[in-house]
C-alpha cells in the first residue's frame, strides 16, 4: 500500500514541476515523466502524460509557426480536438476520465 502512495506522490511532484518550470525546460521533464508512467503507471496514466505532452507540443508549435498558415491551421485543429474531447468527457458526466492539463 505504501508503494502505491509513493508512486502517487511522484506523479504529484512531476505535475507540480511541469506547472512551474519554464517551458523550454519542460521537454526534458516530460521525457522522464513519460518513462516513469510507462514503468509504473497504468494505461490511463500513460495516456494522460502522452496527451499532455502533445498538448504542450502543439501549443508551442502554434506560437512558433505563426508565419506558416497551413502548419498553424493543422496544429490548431489538433489542439482543439484534444480540448473538445476533454470538454465532452466533462459534460457527459465522466469527469473521472477527464485528463488533467499538465
């Protein structure tokens, strides 16, 4: 039982750090967080970290690719798809399935 609490504590620390470190350092932390979830997490945890990582990447690419309209358009579509999925899960009464924004 205490091992499970320790794993949950590590998850909270990762999420806390991702919320507070500069964005240019987050990529490295996402890599370690993903490795942790793959080793100790369940399918849900792995999916959450991957979706959060994609969301972060799309947000960064939207900021960088403001000149290229086609690339910007594709990244916005992918980012909006993730956000709409989260909203749908919330409105459908399944907040437990709602992914936390990291």
